[in-house]
C-alpha cells in the first residue's frame, strides 16, 4: 500500500506499513479463495477488528482488487454485502512447450482459461524461433480478446526446472538442448511483456492442471504420469505439489527395468521402434501395410492398430503398461494416492491395452490398503492440463502470503519493488551481453 494511504487513514490505522500489508494480504486471500466473503466472516477469520477490516476493504476496492457483490443471506438482521475478488483486474499469459508442439492461452486471475491456441512446433528450431512465435501469438491473443494487461507468464517446459534461490530470480531452461544453452529465453520473454515469469516442468504443470480442473479435482493426493518420448511423474501430496530439493522430482523414466531405463523400453520412441521391427519381420501385417503406405510408424499408428484388434500391438502396449505400472507401484506404496492419472501421447494412443497393463501391475504390487480405493484413469484434458497448471503456478506464486505483502498495497505485482529490481538487472544483463564484441550475433 502506498505510504500516503497508510498515513492519511485514521480509522484502523496500522502501526506500520508492514502490518498494513500483512492485513491486506490476509483479507484479499480470504476473499479470493472464498474462505470468507462478508465483513463479519472476514472479521472472524482474520481476527482483525471491525474498523481495520473496513479500512482494508475500502483500500482494496480503491485499488481495484475487490468489489462489492450481491447481498448474502440474512441471519436475523440486515443482509450482509458479499465482497468479490476482481478476477478481471489483470490476466495471465500461459504456454506449454513440448518437443513437437506449443500451446498458449490467457487465463483470468482465478486461473480460469479464457482462450487457448495449439499448434505444431519443433524445439530444434531453436530458442529464437520459439520465442518469436510465443511473443507473436501472445500479442495476437491479447489484441483479439481485449483482455486486461497481464500480471505474469506461466511456462511449462520439457524436463526439470531448477528452483530459483529467490523470488523473481530467473533460472536457465532447456540446457540439455545444445541450441538452447546460454540463451536468455525467460529473460527476454519477461522483458518483452514487462511481467514476472514462472517456469515449471511440463509434468508438474499437468499435475496441477489435473488437480485443478481434471480427474483430480477436489482430491488432495494424486499422481500424474506423462508417457511420451520421455516418462515422468508429478505428485500432489496433501494438496501441495512436490517439486523436490532442486525441482527435479518425478523423473521415473530413469528408473531401471532390468538392464534398461524405463523410457528406453516403454517411451514413445521405443514403442515405435518395436512396431517398425514387427512390421518389417511380418509379426504385424497391419503395421506392415501402414509402414509401406507412410514410410514411417509412430506410437499413434500402433495404438490405432491395437484398437482394430492387431494382436501384436495389443500385446506390445499391454507389456509397456505393465512396465510403467511396475515403476509406479513403489511410488504408490510410498505416497498412498487416491488417484493416478495417465497422460501424454502414449496414454492417448495406447487405449485400453496400455491402461489395463498399468492397472494390473500397480494393483498386484501395491499393499491392499493402498490399492483398496485407488483409481487409475486416463487424462481427459490433453494439452489443456499444462495450460491450466501453468496458470495455477503463477497464481500460487503471486498470491503466496510473503509475495502478496510486497505488492498488494500497489494494486498489482508489476509494482513489486523486488520485481522492479529484477527487471532492471535483466535489462542491464541483456544490454551488456548485446554489447559484447564476441564476433557473434547476440541472441
């Protein structure tokens, strides 16, 4: 809250700016989450006095963060007026980038997706091309939809994303891809739109998306498994996403199955390779015809063949499902989830054979108490889960109590003092890098 607002108000005036910020943040989150929406409820839940609550609510209405809503139910006296969070005060830009596609969207400040866009893309096209495409589509979406100015960007990316050491710190991404090494992707995207940027691994955002709007809605303990070229898992335990010490939790594709890594025998490329071998040696006449017609095979072709009753493909996908289930069973015994959601191109293509294999192995190798009420299902959200989860990442960051206290009095996280300092550091670093006489074109 601006200093003059703290000093000008006499009713419920706090002893310090910090105390005012803390009470503003507490009340805003109570209203935003629906935990308390009337003045009486806010007084009771916050344990703040009536004058203080009235003062803070007036401040947040003035800042455009809250508004007065309809009358609530009367309980003997005057009907109380509901307070509502202004989810249209800003917007969130979100994107899920995968090996062969990008998805982009705009969400409101409640995390509700307002518009989505999906298209094919290749990471090996290089970071400059992906950055330009993201910026172009974000600009187009904002212009076409006339949504409010963004407050932040949420990104879902392949592979693990390290935890930053401090708020607004930007970490390197996709360093395992040679063309991305040293490229300031997040820095340039943040500068391009002038907003904070928050990145997570794709599987972590998909896990959060499933928990928010998919099969895991309302559940506090779920596992999400992404089956694609790589295999990874996300875990929500007691309502919280588990990221691990460095942010690399869930890399189950690196588990050993016999002498091989799991993703080397059950990933999309491994399945396609087995299918091609079966087409060439005659074990699958259907795949042989498909290979002759197309010149190549993918896991989608193998899934289609299984759905048509091709025995080799049914057995292949069932075996891959059992291998995945064997890797999941120890994790299931460890965390006792109520739901396992399976997504990714292999899950979408594998049909009932794959899912049956996963269920067979997990139920067989899990403790009876763990598996008693456990559900295992295929994701129904597709690529949208990553976008929904990316929006949740931004909201959790921006409205975390400590973070919120830094900007709530200014009405927007864009005016957070630490974000402004971060933006200045990024601007200076990019300018310095562009000015270096390296003989190369600066990214």
